[in-house]
C-alpha cells in the first residue's frame, strides 16, 4: 500500500466521479442508502444499546456503500446483500470491522459527553435519543455552544475513519493502523479534501435555494417543501458516499476492482507478415 498525494483540483474530480457513479445506478444506490438509513434508525430506536450498536455498525455501512459504488463503476447492479459484506469475508475481517466500529462509538460517545458538560446533556439527548427541539431550546446559547463543540470535535474524528473501512477491507490493515493511515491521507491531501468539502457545501446551498424558489413559484406548502428538502438531502448524501471510493482509490494503491478499466497487459509485438521486411 502506498499513499498518494493529489493536487487540489482533484477534489472537483471526486465530486464529478461520484455524480457520474450515482447516475449509472441511481435507484440501486439510493435504495441501498435508504435501506441502511432505515435499518440504522430502527436499531437506534432501541433504548441505550440500540444507539451504541448503530454507531458500531456505521463503518460497515460506509464500506457497503463503497463496495456498491465499486460494483456500479464496473457495470454491475448493487444489491441490498452488500449491507452484509462485513459479515461475509471471514472472522478476522469481521473482528477488525467490529473493532473499528467500537473505536468509532467510543470516540463519538466521548464527544457527546464533552458536549454534555456544556449544556447539561440536552444536545446529546436530542442527537442520540431524538428528543424534540423547541424554538426555546434551539435559541439557548448553551445548547448552541454544545452543538458547535460536538460539530468541531466530530470533524477530526471523522477524518480518522474516512478511509479506514476501505483499508481494512481491501488491504487487510488492522484497525488502529488503518485509522493512522486514514488521517495521514486526509492531512497530506488537505487541499483536495477542502475543495471537495466546499464544493459539496456550495451544491447543498444552491440546491436548497432552488428548491425553495421553485416551491414558492408553484405555491407548495411547508410540508411539501420539507419533503423535497429531505429527498434532496438523502440523494446528496448517497452521492457523497459514492465519492468515497474514488477518494480512496486516488489516495492509496487501489485494488484492480476499483479501477475504471481492467489492468493493462502489454501484448507481444505482432510478427511481420510473410514477405515483409
């Protein structure tokens, strides 16, 4: 495995390739994301242990979307069975992925604990248990401070896990080393990652504005606008996850199945025809 350094404009390329991959298999990728979203939500609805289990399985869901995108660019149709990819590659692979999930859950719960020190746990309760957000709560300075604290701490923690599932799955790297290499890839390619991030932020803002303007022109009600925004957000999230496999492929030595084309095999020179020099 070798870490690659890419130029800043590669961030645009990642966005473009993710969009192209989604356009190849929009229904299959969207259905897989929706199924994983619903499954994780149902699991998280179980008090206490359900929320922890959903955090532990999150890297496996990310890996499933990466594998699905890899199949899509090879002309195959991803199926919901890919959600079980972590459980189908042997016990060692399963242990590594579950350990990766446990590390993610521990760190995330730690971040929620730090935010609880700021506002007494109200933001953590909203995020983990789905408690309702009232206007009074949303405008409370301590709640806002806790929200921003959790957000800022979650960013570097997420960078640790961005490439880790792919490193464990395709390169067989142990979880702790995978976290280190994932962070190094993000740090060494920070310019491309920032271009990627701000490109998607711009797409999100422009998309929300367009939906609002069109909805206003058509006289749609608040519920219809909300439904459109949710659908657009889920489609955008699916496409961002589709980008992950291209980022992984460009930052590390990719397995052959993640390349656009099969590896090139040099052909022996064609012998000259009889009678030719």
